[in-house]
């Protein structure tokens, strides 16, 4: 009895938390996308109306009405999720460290290391290792990133010479990858390494270390105007 009561109280405490999170997500989305409420309402009404109309035409309005309600709810949830994701990317776009937040959610099979290289202008390179090899994700000024990427690739050639290295420069200019497409671009890379090879590459890369283990940087996007401390580690 006591266990059941504790379980019920825990569920009750968790539900308001989930509802509050959904409400906050909706507010954030509506701030960036003012028409989201009308779009969600239209998706729900049109989907439910289509199933209900089909139900009357076939002679099963109750059954297809219930099915239409469930599918309409699912459709609204999917559309809301996509609009919320788009709004989140829109807010992160252009912020230093935004790509690190994307890499943390790239999916299973990837080991990510934020800020393996950074300069005082907040140009930064993150590293991800998976079955596609090593992916260096760079954000900042393209001209300053070129020598930084070359230096990182030189390190990779010394430590993991038998692993392919890809690079992605985040941005909206020609030859760059928009922030919202970084994850998709990485997942489209051909998988040529085995699990054992990925594990071996990660073990060897641990010798390089990273800036995040040597200096206190916040996770995810960094505040604008933040500068590297003068006593911090220097790029090799």
C-alpha cells in the first residue's frame, strides 16, 4: 500500500512537470512562430473532419470518429514537435557553441567532444566519432576556421591515421551546412567502421584531451560576448 501510494504521488509530481515543460515549449515556439496555434488547430480539425466525414459516408461515424480523433491528436503532436524544433534552431542560430548542443543529440553510436579547439574570437571546433569516422564540426569565421581545421586534421592523421575525417562548417553561406541540417548531414555519411574500430579510435583520441576538460565552459550555446580567459589553454 505504501509503495503504491509513493508511486502515485511520484506520477502526480511528474505529470505537472511534463505539462509545464510542454507549456514552456509552446510559449517559446509561439514567440518565434506566431501562427503556430492556427496551424495546429487547422491540422487537428481537418484531420478529424476528414475521418468523421469518411465515417458518415461508410456508415461508421462513431468508430472512424474515434480513430480520427486519435490520429488528429498524433498529427498535431508531430507538427508541433517540428515547429518547436525549428523555433529552437532559429534561436540558437549564430550563437557560439550552438553546434555543441546539436551534437549532444545526434543519436546513438556517436561520441561527441565539444570544443576540441577554440580561439579568442570564439571560433570553435567540436568532434564527433562514429561509424562514419571522425566528424569535425566548426562554427565561426570561415577564414579563421580553415587553419584550425587543418591543424585538427593534422592531429587526427598522427593519432588515428586509418580513420576517415570529415569536416562540417556551420553556416548559411555556400559550402556551409545550416545548424538545423548538421545532424541530418552527419547521419547521411557512409558507415564504414565497425564498432570495434570506433571504440579503438575513441581510445586513441583520449590522448589528445580537449578544452572542455581544462577550462570551465558552459554546456550548449555560450553567451554572446564571452571571451577566452588569458590564462586558458592555447591551441597546439
